[in-house]
């Protein structure tokens, strides 16, 4: 299957989400890899999921990183294609990462010209979206189908969605995630 736009689904905690998203043609799957953070997934859990999923690139979401040494373990244990982080984590890494990265910018935050160039910038709705979109590949965080329908494709490269918890292993309600991905399916 192919989607009409580039899609990243983050905060994945279970095989059901990972397989569903891969089957729908999602481009990037993100996993929270720093212990103590919401939706954290251990390296063992990740490896179990990773063995069942092919296609999407893997994003290690390193929010909550407190020391640069943690990154070595994350790269070794998760083997991500990208990192995803905020300005705080980028400062801890001294502006440089070993992998291409997605920089999450909160409202009002900007990219410092001295910082390394991100592969993507992850944002919610912002008033400076046209300017950011002209300078960077933007992934817009959306939470509902209504948000997707209002997107001005001119300024964004793609969208970012979030996974959700399973009711129990193998039992899951997809609701918004499935509605959005089905809406984005290319018609053959």
C-alpha cells in the first residue's frame, strides 16, 4: 500500500501498532527509548517487535536523554535509522548526533544556525509554518482526522501521528490512527 503523504507514527509500544503501520505503508516508526519516559519500550521489547516488522525506517525517540553516553547504548541496542529529540536533548548532544535526526520544536522555538541540520523538523500548528517549510522538511503533528483535512500541503513534507496502548496483546482499537491512515491511502 502507498500513502498520499510521508507519515511517521511515534510512541509505538506494541507489535499491533507496528505491524498495522508497516502494512499501511508508514515511512517511519518511532519508539521511546529512554527509561523512565512515557511509553518507554525496552531494547528487548523493541527487538521482539522489530523481528516482525519490515519496511519503515526506525526512529529512536530520545526525549529525556540526560547524558551523551546514553546515546551509545541506544544506538547499539535499537539500531535506529533516525533519532528524534527536542532542543534540550540536542544541547546535551552538543548539537551533533551520530545519525540523521528529527528535531521537535515547541511553539516559539527556532533552529539555531550553529546547530546541526535536522533531516526533519517536527511541529504542531505554528504561525511561522510557511517560513519553516521553505527552509526545512516539516512533519506536522496531527491528532485527528479533522486536522489532516485542514493541512496545507504546500509547507509540509508529511505528518506525524502517535501509537496507542493495546487493550491486551493482540487486541486493539485503532480509531483515529486507522481513520487517518485509511484516508491517506492512494487509490489504485
